[in-house]
C-alpha cells in the first residue's frame, strides 16, 4: 500500500490519459475474450492449486542424472527473509528438462557457515511440472544484515552451495561497511562469453542489480554464434526466435548452463528487472515491433513473463497473471539506501514518431505520454515522499538523461529512451524536488556502453543545477568486443556536456555507498568473443551526499 505524497507532483489528468487507460482495459478484454481459452489453458489455469487432485510424485531414485544443471540463485533480500531459487533439469536442452510431468520433493537448508554445521532453517518444497520444476523458496525468520549459505537436495543429489545475505533492518543507518552493489545488463549469449560474471563472482559486494536483457529472443546457431563452440553442437530448436512458452523456457536453460553466470548467482543475491529482449525487441506495452494484433502479442508476452518468473529469483507476489506481472517493487538497506526498481516496458505508451532516433517533436513532448504508466509513476513519487534514506537509487532500463546525437540546434534523440517521454522525466524530476530527494542515483542498462551523467534539472539549460547522477552499466556480452572510444565519442561528449564518461567495452559497474559519499567504478574487458579476458577499472567517480554530481576519482 502506498501513502499519499506530501507535496509530490500529482499524476496528470487529461482526456488523452483517460483514452490510454481505456485502451489498455479494452486490450485486456480482447485478450480474455478473443484468446481467453488458449491463454487460460496454457498460462493461467494450468497451475497447481489448493484442493486440486494431487499429481503423481516422482520417486527421487528415478533421477539418475544431476538435476541441478542450471545452478542455484537467491534474490530480493529483505531484513528477515531471502528468496532461494533452483530448477530441476537433468537434461536442460530437452523441452521437459529430462523429467516426467510429476512433482518432485526438493529439500533445502540455509546456514551461517558454508560447511552447514550451523543450520538456521531447513525445509522441503515441491517442484511442480506446471512451473517447469522450478523452485522458489521464501525463507523467513532470518537475522537482519547477515551472510548465509544455502543448498538444495533431491534424493541423493546435492546442489552447489550458494551464498546470500539479508538486508540490514530499518533501525540501522548502515552496515559496518555501508553497502556495495554491482549493476549488470545485456547478456546476449551468441555475441560473447560471460567472462564479466566470472570476475563479478569474486567481487566483495552485497547484491547484484540486473537491469534487463537477461535473455535475447533471437536465434542461436549450432555453435553458439560468436562463442564458436568446437566441442559441442547446440540443438536445432535454439536456431529460431523465441515465441512460445516452450521457446522461452529452453532459451533460459541455454543461458543458465553458462558456468560464469552460475558462479555469479552462487556468489551474490540478485535483484532483477527486465528490459525488452526478455520478450521482444523494443516492445511498448501491448505493442510489438511488428504491429501484430494486440491479442497475438499479449499471448507471446504472457509466455515470456511466465518463463521470466520461473527462471529468476523472484517472490510469489511477482508471479504473473496471464500477460501482466507486477515487477516494480521497493526494498531498503537500513536507512542508508532505498531502491525503487522500475519497469519501463510493460506500461509505457508506444514510442513516439515511429521509434528510433528522431528530431524531438510535439509527440515526444506530449504531456499525456508516459514511460512508466500512471500507477507506477505515483508509486515512485509516493515512495520518495516517504523516504528517509540517505541515497535514493532507481534501477531501471533505458537512458534517463538527455542524449543528443549531434552538436548544434538540430539533433536527434532516442524515442525508446526517456528522451522520447520528456513529460514523464519532468514529472519525476519535479517529484524528486518536491520530496526533497538530495541524493538521487539512477541506474541504467540497455545501450551496451558505459555512461556517467550528471542529471540536470533542465537538460536544455547548460547552467541548470545538477540534481543527481545516472550510471549506465555496459553489457556483459551484447555487441561483441566493443571499443574504448566508439566512433561517436567526440560528438556525444561535446553535444552532452552533462555526460561525464563514455566507454564502449563490455563489463559491469560497482557502486559503494556510505553515509557521506558514494563511489562508482566502471570495469571493462578488452574482449568477449574469446574467453578468459582480464578486467580493468576504466573510470571511477565519487558523489558526495548532499552535493549531487559526479567527481572523477
């Protein structure tokens, strides 16, 4: 439940907004009426329910191969709870994962030590075939601000051990050493190795924020594209675009067999949000990039959302309902930081002016347009109004700051980013100002480069004051090797004086938050099309609490 905003900007009220809301409601009715039978059968009612006839339970002795081929993960740490995840798949590249359509008893335990001599909680749950034998265990009654180790067991099979932690309680200003987190994005499997994750697994951090494009819908050929396997051949069913629930499930299986990705999940709890490719490139709300009828795209979206929930360390409250999934959510790290995780795909209006890079016009400036939707926007403004955190961090998907592609009065901006939804950005900046948010930090993925921006109250006024910082995490592998200075580096740095850093290599971002200062480090790899690259820190910035703006370190 949200609270009334104290002085925050109220959501816009206009005939266009009412029409947009009505259209969304109409699309839901179309989904339920025109495709309801298929959707309900495949994506809603085919779920385990209380009181339903019990499905057969598999004797674990019949599982003769390791069922934990996709690793383990944890996520969404709260002060007294954490979410544990795994999926049983002895044969991950087969549609059924190598298991019959029967329930499997999965035992779990969580301990203070990695030898499990001090177990603090243990239990058992069922891996249902309806959820593709995935397991989501919400472990309660844990101590705040502590590190834990966890594992799963099926019969005689024991999973790898994962490490996780709980957040500090609200009564704590910070932990003993503040908070350190990483931000990652964009891990297209066929464009490079996940070497960044191998390095990330060894970082001394508390949590990883995944900012989207965990999965790509595009075809992956028999040798894994740029990975160019010589020791195996991938099944033919990966060599087409994902459309159906089975397609998305199999694609997650491919990605999650990667040992470096598994290592990162074992080492740290993840907080995830999606961008577009987990469903389809540049989709916007109920609109896909091919202008398909909404009822067709909503079926695809329902499949993609269900597979996403199944394969991520997400709680029950995030479980989708058909083509809808409440992914935006909030968590706190004591009183040091409040994280407001956004979803800028599911509720946005269609991209203005035909999408792509366009000269800004009346449509992109339309005050009725929204990238978050009205409800999520008000949720964020209310959260800021009630925040008592030192740092207010907003993990989200697409570039928030203005990004001109040319020097001078005539320029283009990306209609897929916040530049295409100028009124949305203005309402949030006004809301942050009204709420007295002094230390705003926006985290972004999507663009396969690293950026650092000073967020200006008015990007069109070069003398406008700085009100926060935006840190853009480059891709893990998407885009191939990249370069330190892309061809447009000089133009972008000149056309956007609030842009403090721009690098086109692959890697990730780490951030350390303390009571008085934050530090951001951009880490990059020289190549990803062959494995085992070393990691370097290519730039570092400090941000002083109460004095927004980035200072090179």
